C-alpha cells in the first residue's frame, strides 16, 4: 500500500446503495420490494455483459430502464411507478460511512476517482445530489470507451490519464466480478463484502476483503 498513487471506486453497490430506490417505495411495493430490487440489479448487470458480447451497446441509463421494465413485469409492479423509480435511481443514497471515509482519504493527497458503468450525466448527478462532488479528482465512465466492465479498456482509463502503473491503483468494488476484472487487469483489488457473500471462482482472489469502506482507512 505504500506505493499507491490512486484510489478508485466502483459506484453502484460500492459507494451507492442500488437497492435504495426500491426501498424508498417499499410502502407501495410491499414486502416484495427487496426481491424486486435484486432482480432489477441482476438483470441490469446481465444486460451490460450481453450487450458487450453482442456489440449492441446502449448506455447505462437505457439499460437501467430496460431491466426495470422486465423486473416490473416479473414482480407485477404497477407500471405507473416506472418514472418514480427511475427518478430515485438518479439520486441513490450513499452507504452511511462513505462521506466521512472520502473526506479522510482526500486529506492524504492521493488521487480519488470513480470508475463506473454509469453515464457521465448519471454519475455527476449522483455525486452532486449527495454533496460528494468536491471529493473526487475524476469520474471515469465506460461511455468513453463504449464497452462495459470487465473489459480491460475500462480499467485502462485511469492508467492512461494518471500515467501510473497498474499496481499503483487501489481499486474497490462490492461486485465480485468487478474485483476480479480489476485484479486480473493488474490493480490492487479490494472486495467490499457488505453482505458476507462468497467470492467467485474467476482466477483471482482479492488482495484484501473489507466489510465496509471504513476499514480501508486502516489499510491505507
């Protein structure tokens, strides 16, 4: 960790709670809100991978809408809630420790950045709505390269901009496939395991595993 020059975060599921949009509507959706939220997220990710493989790119906002439409049908959610859920997705809540951790890291004079599937507009709105926009040096979106994680072109972006070596990047994600993607690329890859999950068998084991971002401070 002594030679680290940049700390780069995945956004969705790592800094921001992807289930918070559905949770804010749980009074309307009922007890099935969490199953619905998980289905929406899983379908969203599947669509990013499939579109990358098929070379049929749509941006993340379009994919989010497409996956929502399917999930609403699967869970019989009132179609009139579509716009409300999408509006809430634009302002997902950060996990509770995130603001304080970012402020501490900012003082350490390291590059802080987001590397995400989200569109630039989505990501900028997300950090501004949560008053985090002054804490990041850069927000890298896959739209710059036109393909989704875990393609190596995505992980290349910070390396090219900062002109640093792969091992000089600490990359954090709550998504096991993203941790493996960054780790196989060459990042010092850390898994944020908030839900006590089991890591995937994808030819990589995380350099560290933490339960939330507050544990990152001890490592740095």
